[in-house]
C-alpha cells in the first residue's frame, strides 16, 4: 500500500492505551474517527504463575471501556507471539466479537515451539487458531479507517507492524528512543534482520505517531509509549543518527547474550502460539502447562 501523506484528517484515529505493570505491556484500543468501529492491539490475560491461576482484570478493563464508549470491536491484533505476557484475545472475542489476526509466519513459530513443548500431531501448526494471517503489505479496514501491515521480523519471525491512518504499532520492533530495541536472540530472531526491519519503520513519514508494545521506564522516568518516527531517527540509542548496521548487530548480540529469559516465557509461548487459548484439558478436565527442562 502507498501511504498518502499528510494523512487525511478523516483518517486520524483515537488511541486509548492500557498499561499492564505486571508485564510492562501496553495494549491499545484504536477507534475509527468516523464510526464506532475499533480494534484492540496486543491485549493481556493475567496469570499468577506461582499459583497457576488465570484471571482477566486487564482484559475486563478494555471490555469495560469499549462497552462504555458504545464501540464495535472488529479486530483483535497480535503484533507477534509474545514471550512476556499471555494474550487475552479469545476471552475478549467471546465477549465482544471481532477477528483475531497475526502475521502469517506464526506457522514458523508454531513449528519451532510445538517441538519444544512436545505438543504432538494434535497441535495444528498452520495458523488455524487465528481468523486472519497477515502478509507483508496487506490492507484491511477498521470501519472507514485504512490500515496496512509491514512484515518486520528480527525479534521473532512473525512480527508485524500495523499502520492505521497516522499511527503505527511497532510491537517489539522498536522501543521508546531511550529504550532502543528489543532482543533478537529468540529462535528465528536475528539482529541484522531486526535492523533492516527497523529501517522499514523509520522510512515512514517523520511525524507518523509510533506506539510501543512495552516500556520499562529506563533511568527511572515515567512509563511512556508514544513517540514519532522523527524522534526515533534522531534519538534512538540503538538505531538513531550515526548508528550503523554493524554497530547495531555487534551491540545487540553482545547485549542479548547477557539477558535472562522473560519471567513468563514458558506459559506465554504455549498460550500465544494457540492464539491465546490454554492447552486442551486432560480427561479429568484439568489444564496443564509444560516446563521443558533445558529446552529453551
């Protein structure tokens, strides 16, 4: 899709952010300015990992907002298979409807982690758990709002960036300028590929609004989630002015080697590769998550 810029004023959506402090995740409700249609980007399902207990406070807050505003949910979008939080998309879909979408390379992620978690042949690795698998350059609508996708791998193979009018949701491809970028050492990740994907995002117009999937408040600042392409190009500590691809790859690979695995990676991957559904219950109706020993 060719981006028409400056964006028509009728194509400037309202964006409502929901920050989940337990996982440092920001979910969004994006509203078409010309109708009641909306989409959710990167919703969260809560888990008390030590107690093995699922709850839905984060998802319920989004549902309450959509209902209070009288909105119609059309899409539940996942920017990628998250390794640090569980998706609340199916729970919200059951309450409000809408279609769940993710990048088409979810099938690569399912194949890798289907083996890691020894899921067997009953676990479908064809993306059929989702309502739509987006390709690079796909277009879709939220009411009258024109949207398109960019495949931006590197953090994971299935990462997709979504542009809606004058806003873009980068997933984990970029962080705020003082946060830099996400890790690239998960299976299927690659620092050089991530750098190239970031350049695709930074090729958007300078005043394109960018919304992050995570923020960690570096150096003690307040949590933030909105910036612009121009600010990222000037100030991003990993890919801003003067940073070469070689610089980035050297830094990213060294930094990733020092990082611990995300606290919720075990439950997150098992749930999110299923589109946000828990693994099937056993014959007694009990649901279990697996812990592969030395398997990640």
